[in-house]
C-alpha cells in the first residue's frame, strides 16, 4: 500500500514538473526575436522532449 502512495506522489510531482517546464519553454519561445534563426531554434526547443 505504501509503495503505491509513493509511486502516485512521484507521478504527480513528475507531471507537475514536466508541465511547468513546457510552460516555461513556451514563454521563452514567445520572447525570441522575430527572425528566421530564432524561429528555427524556437521550434526545435518546442519539439524537444521536456527535461
């Protein structure tokens, strides 16, 4: 029973951390200059897996 609680707490923490990382990445993408180089790098950032 205790192991299931720890797993669910870990899963929730992981989900929250991942969501925050994705939101932060999107906010950063929106601050990039409006030129082709920044667009390319920004799209790569958004496609990369969350860390």
